[in-house]
């Protein structure tokens, strides 16, 4: 049976049963071999030069059993200019390949942008010995098929008018005088189920990884009668305007879910949450993908295949076949654009992706999520990326960690669910999340066993990435990941990135030829691949990360040339080349040259000096290393300092806030209500401000140390509104009120004692303390007021609404607004009763008569003191925003470790490609970049310590001195072992936030 018959009813596209080897006997000279494709029942499309001067033509088809069948062919149409020919299958149809009636028409297309493509033919490098001949003259030879897969672009070969096909080159070129691609001519070039051209020739100067094809849209330049004849033979559309243009526009993401039972509240609740999550995840990673691709001419060709390592389960388990049923290995090879298809071909829906550092694992997960969401149907799980580096499987279960990460990155999922818990937990319980677990190697090796056990407790679908060494070691110690297939990303070759580097660098035109500064390097990699310099560069540029860095470093106006990388004296190893690219990356992206115009409505990009930017980013990289995480969260900045240092900073700010407002507030009161004069008012204000500020600073600093326990404060996922609270938030009213009373009464008592027994004996008694009654009522008023404020704020808290954004700036803004509202409530709750009491109480208070003036003055004084003393002090002590202000917005900029506008700096670094955004946190572009910056920062820090080894000292940062390398990470990934400013007192950074 011909393969064409079995596939005739399937989707249109490349069909191996219709591929032809064309054998031409010429009238003069040697014969030729080529390839072709059966485009209709009796017509074969091939290249014109394959059958020129033909005395006879034989067409050899493949059969399903691995054999061949031959039929005669006859050229019926040919054009040398376009290099296209059509052959008719001659003779009786019954003697030729069967199935002519079932041959589906071929679809033709043109291309407008770079696309993936494929061709199936019979090149010379597939020459194979068959068997010994009957007379013992040695083996006969045949050409096997070759499936060439690669990319093509419409912008190359513009003068020739052909397509440039970039593919994986043959490994060997045994006869430099002949092309290894001989015999591939005439093969149809396919993309997305359409024929876009026919392979025509191979230009030796382009290397072994490129050949040319006659593109379909150029065929429309034929004379009308010739074009009509061709159209009639192969089914080509009559006009160029009817030709399909590739790539086809991507369909919008499908509606998040189909109709579900309207009478089920929980189903409606799940449907709404899933739809919102799918939308947010798509928008988040679509924007991130667009930013990462900005300026790139086309994506690099990242390939993968089933790993050859013995690190995966039995195929029977992966395929989930019944007992006793054999299971064949799955075809898991492909490129990035096929990752969803490959994942869907795994019956268990459990796939592990292995790749070295920078090999494209993170980009693969991004492509997987976006492509999966574009094709998402009703009821499908929502793919969500989770960075595994923050998971401690010993202390936190997988579900609890996933739930916490969902709440962190998508705050609306913190809203309570009707069935209890929050929406994040509900979606996990309902199996509506597809975890994309990125970076298994970021978990400390001592925790790999616990992680494997947790993952093997479930056979739920997942996508999982890791570096090969760490994963192989974990499998060796703990066994395989159940039912999981494993693919591995391949190294890039020079043909994969040559055009990428060429088009992203400065052009060099010597004698009219279009070249670039990369040409000497690319020529060396192709012509002298085994030379030391070329071998170092080839090994260094084997990953998309390093190719991207190289393009950035040498893409602008720089005095350095890529050819310097070939100098083995400067770059003795691939690691030296990679370290150079990492070091040169920041100076390249923080080019101090001004950009933009000041008159533009959109603000210009901020200008940061490269050295300052590197110092600030180095501090952030060291901070992340000390925390044992890759996630840069604004609420954790500064938390690697000593706990005592943080307590002092928070206490100092609280003291300033309360002391200054109290001191200033006392001055107008004493001036209006007494006749003691301005000198007394100023002296008393200074004394009261110092003493009260000192007390409040000590109290809030101590409380901060107690409640934080050394761990960073988590940001609030609630907003303040009059209506919208839930049972869960209102259940906190009484505990919060009791906390306010218990905190406010003793602080007020100490303030009264200070006024009576310290301020008064020093001669600063203004007579306005109200005597014994005032001493008794003041603690009650402050305690009840504090309890009322905290209880009221608990009542007003509502979960973040489902339409809220998820960026770091949005979460920071929400927390800042909550603290401001907190201060206003303190001002109203304390100020209004004080104003009414002083305004309505009969009789003078000091020299001030009752009335609105006295009430307004008292209300303002007490209200402002409460707002800054109680509200701001509470914010500094109990909220993530207060900790952020104290540490990241004040202390770290004052000490030169961060800029004053931190969020603006992080956003700018994100725009420059130094950082990437993952939900509510930032991450460095790659772990290699973070580790490099941390190492440089530590080396600089150590070199400036008294008695520290110098840069050349072997006991310095690259040896065994006092500064650990960034690669020497904590064994759990969750407990801080080293700190920028000294040891913590038990600081723990948990992944479940």
C-alpha cells in the first residue's frame, strides 16, 4: 500500500509517501540525481536543472516497508529562470504508484516574515552501502532520505529572488569540491502545511548550513501563458493576490472557559477566577516576550530531542499503556514552536526539559505558556510559571508553596473562596493549574530528594526544567520522576546564530560586499573549527544566553571587535570568553550617550552611569545570594542587614516622625494657651519631642524586632474600602482592637510618667496636663483610640479585587495607600474626640477659653501626633511598605548601595534587558548574570576591607578567603547563612509567602 493512500484524508502537509527521488539520464555527460514531490495524481514538482537535457527520467518512490518503487517520468513543463519543472508520471497508471485518486491538492504560499520550514529529499551525504553484489564486486550504494528542518527569511538573496534556507549542516564534508547537498535540488520546501518553494542550489560560500530555494511568489513573474500552464499542472493559484501569506496571523486566546452550570456558585466562582488568571498570565508573559524580542531580527533556532541520558521512566509508564502492552519511544524532537505539540504527545502530560545554563529553558517555558494559552479550550488547565528556587520541600508542601506563589504574583487569588480558604487553593484543588516548574537546579542539592518525593506523590501534569548535571545526580540518588518524559536542549551551532549576529552588528562594506564585524569570527568557526581560538568561541556561544550577550556587547559603537575573542592569550578558555561577555554586558546596555528629545511627550530613558548601575545591581545580586533566591521582591530589600541595624533604622524613623510632630505641635499650644512666652514654648517643644520621640522609637524598634523575627514583612493583599469586607477579614476586628488597647495603654502611661516626673521637674510644666483626671483619662483615650483604629481598619479591609494588576509597582502602590489611609484614620479617631472634648468642656484650659478655636487647635495637634506617631509608626513596624521606606528608600540610598528612585531604577533595568519581571517580583535576566555580579560585588567589598587580600592574592575572592563565591549557595535555599552587614539572628526566608 502506498503511504499516500493512508494519509490522503489527513491534514495537508509534507507526506513522505509523495516524496520522489528523480534519476535523470542525460543525452551528453553524466546523469543527475535530484528530489521532487508528487503534487497531484500524475504530476511531480522538481527543479528544472535536475531534468535539463534529459534523455530519460525515472521517479523512485518510497514504500511503507522501506523499499522503493520506480516509474518512468516525462518533463512536461520547465523554466530555467525560476528553476522549476513539472514531470508527468508516464506509462500505465496501474503500473505506477497507486492512489492517484486520493492525492490531495498541495497548497502554496509566500512568506512575509521569517518562518520555520522543512524539506524532504535525497542529498549526497546520505549515500549508504547496500549489500554485496552477486559477483563479489563490492556493495551497491543508495541515497537515503534526509528531513531538513530550519528557518527561512524573505530578506536574504533579494537580488537572486530566492529563499535562504538555514538548516542543521551535515557533520562531514568529505569532498570539498562537491556539495554534500547534491541531490536535494527539487525538494519541496514546506512551512505550516504550505509549499513555499523548491530547493534549487547550494552556495559553498554560505557554509554547509544554508541552501537556496526558488520561492513560489517569484513564479508569478512568468509570462501569462506559461503561468497558466504551470497553474493547471500543479494547482497554483491563478494570481499572486490569491496566494496565502505566511506566517498566518495568530488567533486570539480562546475564551477562558466554556459555559458551566449557572446554578453552581462554586463553578461560577472557579470559572471567573480561571478566566481572570488565564488573561493575566497571557498578558504578563506576552509583554515580557515582546520586550525580550525587541530589536532581535528573528528568534534563535533552539532545538530539542529526547535525551540520551538514562534519567527517565519506562516508556510504558510514560505512555500509560495497560499491563503487558509494549510501548514505543515517542518522537520528542522539535523546535521551540513545537513544544506544545510535543508536550501534548506525551500521554502522561509530564515532561522534563534539560538544558545547560543559558540554553533557553526559560524562553521555552515562556513559549509553552503563551502557545498553550492561545490554543486553550474550555476546561483546560492554566499554565503558570513557578520558579523552584524559593521552594523548601522539607518545610513546605508543594501545594502550599504553589498556593503562596499564586497569591504573591496574582493578588486577586488571595480573595476568600466560598468553600473556605482562598481562590488560589480552590483552583489547585479543582486541578485548574498546570504548573510549569522552572529551575530545579536552583533548589539546594540536599533538598532534591525531598523535592522528588513530593513530585512523585502525584502524577498530575507538569512541565519541569533543570540543568542536566543536577537532574542526573538527583535521579541517581532518588530514582526517576514518575511517568515523566525527558527532552534535552541542543547546543547552538555557528549556522544557528551566524545571521543573528551578522544582522545585529555594525555593517562592514569592503569593495561593495555586505559584511559585518563578526565575519572574521564566523569564517574562523566555519573554516578552522578545531583551532584553539575558534574552539573556545564556539563552545562559549553554544547557548542563546551567550549569543544574546555577544550581540549586545558588539552590536553598538565600540572600539572592541569580536575578532578579539579569537585571541587565546586573552581568552584561554570558553569560560574566559563567557566571563568577558558577562563583564561587558552592563557597560554596553548602560551606554551614557543621551537618547531621545526633551520635547517628547513620553519621558526619556533615565541615564545611569555604568559604574553606579553595576554597583547597585551588584548589591541586589549579593542580596539575592544571601537570601538564597532568584526572586527580587521590593519588600525584602534591606532584609539581609543585621536585625539590630534594621531595628535601629525603624526606631529612628519612628522617633523622628513622632518626636518632630509632638515637639512642633506643642509650640502653638503653649503660645496660645499660656502666657509663658515663646522661649518656654520652644524649650518645652524640644524637650517633649526628644523624650517622646525617644520612647516611641524604642518601643516601635523593639516591637519591629519581635514581630518580624528577622524575616521580611509580607506585603498586604487587601485594599481599604467601606463595603466589600468578608467574614475572614472581619473576624480580625476583635483581635486587632485588643492589640491596639494592649499597645496603646502602656505607651500612654509611660508618656504621662515622662511628663510628670521628667519634663515637669526640669521646669517645663505648662499646666495643661489636666491634673490627676488628665493622667487617668489620657491612657484610656489613647488605648481605646488605638483599639478603635486597628479594629476599624480590620473592618474596612477587603481582598484585592479580581481586576487588579500584578506588577511590583502596583503591589507597592496598594500597600502605600493602605498606610496613608491608616494615618488618616488615626488622625480622625484621635483628633476628632480630642477636638470635641477641648472645644466643648466648660471653663478655660490654661489661658484658652472654650470654643471652636480651642477645639480645632487641640484636634489638629492630637490628630497629627496620632497620625505620625501611631499611624506612621504602625506602618513602619507592621507593614512591608514601612519596612521598604525605612530600608530601601532611605537607609540603602544613604549608604550608596541603591539609588534614591529604586522602583524607577528596577523598571529601567527591566527595559534594558538586565532584569526580567515575573509577577510581583523581578529576576535577573539569567542566573549566570546574577552570580557574576554578586561575585564582582563581593570581590570589590572584600578588597576594600582592612586586611583583606588583594585581587592578586590567591586567598582572595577566587580562592578561600573571607568572601564566599556566589555559587556557594546556602544548603537549603531558604535560610540566610551570610549577610552583607553581618549575621542575622535566625533569619528565615520561606518560599511560601
